[in-house]
C-alpha cells in the first residue's frame, strides 16, 4: 500500500466519522443552546489539515454554528461537513483589510465557490482614518453584490484600531451597505469583547442586523452575557471549553 492509498483511507474514515455526527458518549453534557451560536474558530498560521479535520469533528459533535477557518481550508472543511448542518466561515483579506476591492471580490467568490457560508470582511483602516466612508461603502457593497446571498457578509470593526466615533461610522456604513452582520473584534485590544460592547453596537445597528463578537471570550458566563446583551454569534477558539463549562 502506497502513501496515497493510505491517505485516501484515512480521509474516508474521517469523512464517515464526521457525517455520522462524530458522536462521543463522553461528551453528552454541554450547553446546546449556546453551542448553536458559537463559531468554532481556528484562523491561525500554523493550522494543518489534520487540525482542520479535528475541528470539524468537534464542530459536529457539539453542534456548533460553524467552523471558522483560513480560506485555504474552506474546501476541505466544506467536504468534511457536507450534510451535517454545520457551516463554514472564513475571512477575506484578514486581518487588516488593505487589499484592493477587486481582490476582496475575487476572494469572496472563491471561498463561496469552495463552500463558505459566512464571510468576515475587515474594513480598510486607512480609509476609515482618512474619513473615506464613501469608498468603504462602495467596497462593502461590491462584496455584498458578489456574494449574491450565497453567504452572509460580516463587516468587522476592530475596537483596538478605531475611535468610538469611527466605530459608529463603520457600523452605520456596514448597515446601509447591505452587510448581513457587524462583527465586533478585539484583535488589537487587550480587553476582550464585553456585554457593554454588544449593547452599544446593538443600539446603533438596530434589532435586525446580525451582531458577532470575537476576541477574548473564554468562558460560558461571558458568552451568555454577550448573547443576552444583543449578540447573535460568538467566535472563539475555546468553544469546546466554553460550552462544556
């Protein structure tokens, strides 16, 4: 048996495990309601295909909303999760959003064609600082148009990069541009996302737009407070620990 045959057998075993819902009788006790809004996140430079397979198995076992992975793993995750009810989320031009609009549109089409169902879209921070909100609106609208309702578009606001006034302007711009979600991120802020952050942005965007929290969320109580304050979804790498307490 050569290595290609062995790899094919391993792949088939993993697929069968995932499609059978990855059930493990040792993991029956967890917060199912919270798990349903969790994004099982692993966007990291050292991720491997084996780690992606493990993450997909965990996502099915705990019935997470989706797995959130780098664009290069979208096709693999989509295949592993086919028929399970768990979606695939990714990010385009992450983390700074400084690529051209054409590049963002291209990446959006590529990841959707590969199976992505939700996409995080970082705004161009330089354009925000320059007050170029017409350009930001045009860019978001271009990505939303490219998605053609095939995937949810989540415009990201990094709290550590923007002033409160800039945060408000980005939130409003995202809403009027037709984005499905506003994503509140703490990528560059030491303090993680809080319930107060959710309340603040929920007041700005109103009750209908989705609101995602991502950054520094590590326990069940914090997660529940974020949802109660108006959050729709939570992105976290420690999802299993959060839902199992």
